[in-house]
C-alpha cells in the first residue's frame, strides 16, 4: 500500500518519517549497552571489598619530598594479576598524576581522587609493560606493590622525565627515572621490613 493510499484511509493519523524507527532503535541499543557497562562497573567495584583510602594531605601540607614527578596513573590491580582491575574506592579512574615520595609514604595526587600509600604499606616497585589492560613499551611502567587492608595491590604509573633533563630521550629518560623510584621505594620497603622483624 502506498503512502498516498495510507493517508487517504486515515487522514487524522500523521505518518512518521522513515528514519524515526531506525534512529529510535539505535538509541535504545546504545542505552542498553551503557546500562550494561554501568552495571558491570558497579559489580566490579563490589568484587574488591577495600577499606577507604588514606587521603593525601593538601598540597600545602605535603611533607618534604625525596622524589617528585608527574606522569600518568594507569590503574590498580590485585597483585600478580595484571588484568584484575580494581575500581573500588576510585582506583579504577585513569588520570594525570603527581607522585611525591617522602618518609611518610607515597602521595598520589590526581584529579580522580588523591590518596596516600603509607610507607609501612609499601612492599616493592618494579618495571613492567602493562597493567589493567593497558600495555606500554618494555620498562615503560612503574608498578608499585602495596598492602591495603587484606589485599596486596599493584598500582601502575608512567612517569615523565623533566623536559631537557639528562637522558630525556623517550625510552632512556623514562627507564632511568623509574629506576630511581624503584630503588627509593625498595629501600623504604626493606627498612620497614627490618623494623617490624
């Protein structure tokens, strides 16, 4: 039946343009996909029952830093499983970061929620190539292992060498910078272990 015939049969009911039904179905499918992702994110947050994070102090109250660097926070996973991403307590939000290492611990200052890893919670640090499903070049990631509640966690950072500094070539500068952090965090972890033994 043609459109003219339809209009003649029922002139009081307006006809819909041909694009309305497909566009409505598309928006419905997108809405269902978004709802599914949101429910999955909430389920993952409940999977890791973590106590609240220790907040980092205000920038003006931060203790003197042994090391400080800017970079990117890639996420946190359960230690030993680089794909078991932790999203509880805001740890799943990737963002720019400013790290400060002091005698009191590692302050992770970021837009997605700043927090402190107390020095007593630091276990180790190492190079890695990936975390939370994100892969970078070899030795491109600084992974800090720390204890939070009953869970051992790995947090991944890619620090940026200062521009124009020694060894600021893309690969060399990042590796050298990460090595400095690995040595310092490792020393704090060893000192803490000796004091508790």
